[in-house]
């Protein structure tokens, strides 16, 4: 299993705020429930950037990818060969939206995605393990 740099919602949103006018794509790996990560991200984006975070989930039937918003979330909560093919094939279209994308997934799916979608992997801004803020209390910033 690959080890990734660790971040929190607070730290990640600081990065997003600095690069607000540029495209970025983060693959966020979470050991915890993705819903708690989405909640933390929504709260931090709301406070620090006063923006909403529209989120799509792969497990939902009829997933509609968020088409608006400067920051968009996608929870990859199950493996989908069609999604992987689309991400890998159309990564340039994603970049052209000039939005910031947060792809949130489990370690197992992240490992598989990085192997099976090389074009997508090469365009990622960064792959980070995201943890709750309380998990890093006492750590240096």
C-alpha cells in the first residue's frame, strides 16, 4: 500500500483558496467514512471561501456530475470501470472547466485508480490522505 502525505480539511481548503482561479484535481484518500470527510470539507469551504461544495457519488444511480461551482466533489465509493475510463479519457475536459476537483475515495480504490487511469494520475495536482483535524492535534504544521 502506498503512503501518501497527510492533510486535513482545514489545510486543504487553505491550498484551494490560494489557487482559487486555477484548475486543480486532488485525489483524497480517506480511511474514515467519506461522509465525515465531505462534511468537514463543506464546513471549511463554507467558512474559508464562502462557497458551496456540490458533491456527486459514484454509487448513486443516475449520477449527475456537478456542473457548476468553482469547487466540485466526487465521492468514488465503489469501483466503476466506466468512470475510470471516462476520467482517463476525458481528463483534459475536466481541466478545461477551470474548477477545482476533489475526488474522495478509499485506499483500495485509490491504488487501483492510480494504476488503471495513467492519464488521470499524471494530471492530478496531488494525492493526499485526508484525516479529521483531531487526528493531527499536537502535530506541527
